[in-house]
């Protein structure tokens, strides 16, 4: 019986001959290269926690009219991206547990289709998470440096078009990935997109933090309101910088895994690294767990609304 495997298409390299794969496996047979045996119950628990947390964040943003702004709409979309990881993980883990205990018997062809759907969800989450982090960075940049023109630049209509475009691009790109996953060019595009968004966000944040304080000091003696507004925007930029750091830590090993698949599929070190794929998946799910905690910790308004949501005071 075939069983589900998370990100089956990326777990092992496909561009190496069978003989080379055997040699690489033999060369990487040390105890350190046996990987980690992570129980399905841990995947299930983390997935449930992440799903509940992100649902609460989305509910809080929808409930509080003070949070009905492009910035929080983008954060809401980022939470939905995290939920994609949670949902795919929960569905996969539940099916694996049911199949392992003989409760559910599924034909191998159906299992392969389910693998493709799960891979597509996770790929969509990768692209959408990166895209919305980039969109939020641009939004913060406009807020800090074009504060007086922000509402005319980032209108609700433009925000909706941006969100729709990101979700459409994520869906199309994940479909292409599943269809042509054996082509190294697809992986290179995904890696290139990750590096491009990372450089873009780093440049924007460095520029924001080097000039924002200067702007705060220069305007404080003239206009108090814009200063307070920019102080709040700078706090938002710090929050999103933390989100970026957590994203890089949690998703970095996964993208390094992709780079190794392309560059050294038969190298013993790379083969050893591949064996820790389940650990990389745990880190990805942990990112979905940590992100909502960052939102709540950095936003007093969101904390208050979440308290109301939890206490069911609608």
C-alpha cells in the first residue's frame, strides 16, 4: 500500500541515475544521516494549533473595523497562506493515521492524486507567503515615506487587485510546478523568486530604518500628527521585519534543500541533508504557529479584538 508523503515531489532528487543514488546513499550511511523519526501526532498537533491561531487572527481582523485597512488585509492574506500549510498538513496526517491503522483503504492512484493536491497547496502557500511579505514591505515603505499621500496611493481598490493578483499567480505557479516538477528550471524559478523577494525586502527595510528616524526628528518640530503616524508605521515595519526573520529561519532549510537537489543530487553531504526533510516540514509548520503570536504581541488593537473573539463577544 502506498502512503502519503509530504511534498513527495521534492523529498528526493529525480535528476540522478539509480547507480549514483545508490552510491550516494552508501556514502551517507553514517548515523547522522539517518534523519529524524517525527511522529504523525506532532504534525497533527502543530497543524491544529496553527489552524486555530490563524483563524482567530482572520476573525479578529474581519470583526474590528479599525483593522479594515490595506495593511491588515495583507496580514489577513498572510494568515490565510499559513492556513494553507496547516490544512494540507492536517488532511495529509489524518489520512496517514487512518491508513496506518487500517481504517481507510485507498487505491494507490488516488493517493498519488492526493499527494499532488497537497503539494499544490504547499507550493501555493510558499508563493503567496513570499508575495504578501513583499507586498507588506512595500506597503510599510509607502506608509513611512509617503504618509500624507498613503490613502491616495494605496486605495482599497488597488489593495483588492493586489490580493487577487497574488492568489491567482500562486495558483497558476503551483499548477505549473506540479505539472513540470521534473524540470530543474521550475525549481530554479522558485529559488530565484525566494532570493529576489528576500533581497527586495532587505533593501526596503534597510532604507526604512536608516531614514525613518531622521524623518521623525525633522518633522517632530513641525507637525505632531504625522510624527505619531510615522512612529506607528515604524513599529509596523519592525513587526514585519520580525516576520521576515522568522520566515527566513523556518523556510530557509527548505529552500536550501531545493538548491541541493539542483546542484548536488548525488553528493553524500547533500544526500545526508535530504534525510532531514521531515524536520524542514516541522519548521515550516512552526512558522505558521509563530506568525499569529507575532501579530498579537506587536498590536494592542489586535490583542483586544482577539480577546473579544475568544470570549465570543460579537
